[in-house]
C-alpha cells in the first residue's frame, strides 16, 4: 500500500518511493538477521562485533559511527557484550582519556562462526535482483545517502 496523502505528483512519487524503500529494507533486514536470535544478539551487537573483527580495536564513538548508533546506545550495546565476555574495554597507555574496545577470544570465535551463514543469508536475500540490479541499487542508495537536503 502506498501513501494516502493528497499532494502533488512529485510529493506522491517521493512518498511512495520512500515507503517502498523503507518496507523493502525492513523486510530484507528481518530475513537476513533473524538468525541472530539463535546467538542471543541484537543487530547492533552483531554490527559491533563485526566491525571490531574487520577493523580492529576502536573507541566507542568511532564504533558507533561505523554501525550508525548513538553514544548512549553504544554504551548499552557494549555493556551487554562485555557482560557476555565478547569484548573488553581497555584504557590507552598513551592517553588515559581514551578507551579502546577489543574483541575477546570468545567474541572473535563467535563472530567467525556466525559470519559465513550471515553472508549466505545476505547473498540469498539479494539474489532476488540480478548482479546488474544489485549494482544499480547500490549506486542509487549511495547517491540517496550522500545527497544534501535542498531545504
């Protein structure tokens, strides 16, 4: 179902496109990430583990930027991961104000066990589109994401 808003053709097209984009993204995300429940992980927790695995230790704020979460949300995410022994917070020797987040061996083991099936799920979900369509969608999303508001 599209919009029921009464507006100009330009407004209706933009609203319809936005609704379809949001619903598609939500549907794909739910299908791809459903398996995270089996590991008692939220999408944010998984994102943090994956970022640390691929990029190495970093400060909480930097990690939050990587996974698009606020500092308040990151504190909660990291508290849960630390409580489970999947990450540690380590104060830097050279600057005591800075605390880096590190994967523990348990965290590394968990993320390496999850990633192959996660990637398979992403490939499966995206296979509804041809490779050319996937590239076009990626390009369009990048353009849309980088666009500056004209208002």
